């Protein structure tokens, strides 16, 4: 493989994972961030995020001198074959659009300091047309490329190294360099989809919106299934076996969350309204997900009474991450607390500290499952952590006030809990 010198701006999920994986593939990478404490921590082997296997991969590539960290983009611009922008693009709370201030800040620094023609690759999720605006700002100094990421938290390294496809929006002149960047992938037969920048940008939004729609759909089906004699897992198998539909993202649960789906859908709605495009279906995905939170909260309120204690197992929006951003578990807890007088006790293997920033002292936090469940009238399995599929029902029964469990992820051993006298409720099943 022909090694490239790469500067990546931003050391969040996208920047740090991408930079580390590019280094693993043999490129020479410097990850740049304005946060001095974060960069110092990375140089010392301290990860600012949790992602399985990331720490070991970072340390290995630092030791092999393929991965470096810096706070100064200017120092590395002239020596880079390409610059990748992977900064955050948070939601603008005023109108639901995308806040691009971090993008414009990096683009301004590049514009002021770049002395040679280079390639600027946008990995951040940005509204369609953003790369064209950046190209206009940078002018003939640069070629701007759209190269969106499709990384799932908790599975990001695998998603980067073995993706379904790679999407690149660029001028034909840049195809050769991008092929060098992804030569390891191409050699393994992974497809690179080349298009223009605007199409590439919209592909990212369309992909996440469609996946979120599948989640919202199966959750609405589970709501129907709970009211009639239908098992949602049988329904999932029946429809997911259709090759036109597929069974991925058809796991019923409490709704979708995280840093991508809600933000990207809101951004797409905002963008479509600006261009007067029909977005009724897209809007309904957000509405359906919000209603799902309310429905699951109501189900819990039907099981317990005010004054009861409830134990939530899981606070992150999914397993294998410490991310609680727009987590259904957190939203359900907030909904319950706002509408009733419940004592909520929580356990999560990684998400406690992040959850404290949101829930503060409105709940109690525990580092042991069975202590969290002590004296409660209901255990809610809210995140699909592996350890929750192996809960000791006999031990839980001893510490609980009332042996009741509501599994909104359908991961527990139902027969075991039933055998130990538990009242069991699942998502999308009336008979358990």
C-alpha cells in the first residue's frame, strides 16, 4: 500500500476511530484537536471515549509511530497529502438544523494557513450542499471531498475496517488519491461508491433516516402485537426473512437514540423544509419515536404505583458504549419522574457518569445490579448489555420487594424468571 500523510481534525468518535484505523492500515496519521487536555490524555494513552478495542489499537499505532496527536493544525497542513475534517456538527436547538460552527472554524484556519494545493475531506455529517460551500471558500487551493462515516458506536472499528460500502463524493481528478486512501479496503473487495459531493452528503442522511424508520416500524408493530395474540419475535422473523426487507434494525425496543439518528433526522427535516420538499414520512419517524417513549413509560406506570421503587438496568442508548445522548432509558426515567412519585435506582456498566450529567440527583446510582434492585417493585431492563441476559433471577427475587421484571429489550431468560415466580413482561408479546 502507498502510505499517505493524513491530518484529521477532531478526536471524537469519528475522528479518533477513523484516524486510528487509517494508521492501522499503514498510513501516517496525526489527529488534531484544540482541546489540550484531550490531546495530552491521548498522548498518555487515555481515551476520551469508550469504544471496544480502541485503546489497544491507539497504543499500538502510537508505539509504531504511525499515529500522532497535536493541537496545532497549522503545523501539519503543508506536510499532509489530505486533511480530514471530523468535528462535531450538533443540532441547532432553535430550529432543528445543523450547527456548522466547528466546520467553519476549521475551514477558516485551513484557508488562512494553506500554502499548497491539497485535498480536504469532510467526514463530519453535514447538510447537502455544504461541501460546495466549503469549495467556494477554499477556492482553487483545494479539492473538497465528501466521505461520510457509517460507524455504529460499540462496533465502530469493525464498521470502519469491514464496511458494507464506502461513499465518496468528489471530482474525477481525486478518485486516484481516494483509491490510495482506501487501497486496503479495495484489495479486500469492498465497494467504493463514487458520486458528487451533494449526493454523498444526502446518502448519509438518507441511510440513517431509513434505518430509524425500520426501528420505528417494528416498535409500532410490537405495540399492535402486545394487544393481540402475536409474538413480535415471530413477526420479525416472518417479515425479516423477506430479502426485500431484511431483519437488520428490526429489533423491537424502547425507541432509538444516540448521537446520530435523532440529530440527522431533525437536520434532514430542517433541510427539506428550506427547499420546500415533502417530508411528512420523515417527520413521522421522530413523532413515532417520541410516542414510543411515552408508551413504554405508561406501561411501567401501569405495573407499579406511585411511591414504588423501580430499578433501571441500563442507561446508555445501546450496549457497548458509554453514550447516553437521547437515550430512551434516560428519557423514560425523566418521563416517569415528571409524572409520578417514584424512587428510581439505576445500574449501567459504563454510562453512570454520563447519566449523572443529565439526571443529576433525581435518581440513585449503583455499581452493583443486585444492590440497585434491593427493595424495588419492578426491574426494567432498558439496555441490551450482555450481562443482563444472564441475570440471576433467584438472587434478584431475594432482594426485590416484588418479583416483577419488564424487559424492553427482550434479552432475559424468560423461562428461568417464570420458574422463580416472576411476573414477566416483554416488548411485543402478550403471552410469556
